C-alpha cells in the first residue's frame, strides 16, 4: 500500500489490514464522525451501515423477509458480489438464491439502517 493511500486510510479512521479470501465480501462500514450529516450512529455491537452499491435483505428461516430489528440470514447482491464460484456450479447453486448471495450470517437491521 502506498504511503499516500495509507495516510488517507488513517485520516478516515479505516483499518489498513489487508484481506485476501475468496469468500470475503465487505458489505458494511463503520460510520465516522460527521458521516451522512450525523444521521447514522456508531452503535456498540453493530457492524455499521451498508457499503454503497450493495443491496441487502434479512430473511427468516421460512424464506420470508424479516422486519426491522428482526434477526435472520443476511442476503446480499450488487456489482461487487461475485456471480458465483469459479468452475463450481454446485457451490454456486448452494450459495445463491435468485441472484442473492446467502451469506449464512445472522443479522438484524434497525430502523436507521444500522446492521
């Protein structure tokens, strides 16, 4: 990472940890002071707010959409989500449902959009 990029990350209070994992996808970020004019709070225990360009939904065990503050499985889609597993159609079919990546993560989203 260049010194310029490293300094920018520090200024924005973003972790500089490098990640490489074919199953890792950043779908959220922690809000920093003044983000979205202060409308989004940094709640302890949360993972932040959705990254721009990511659609998310929370699904109950019966496959219906969960309500606000109701826990369920996180499903995501967007341009930064892989369309599937390379040369592994069985894994792709197991992980995707109607274009949504079923993450297996249990989550809830509050009325402010905080995950």
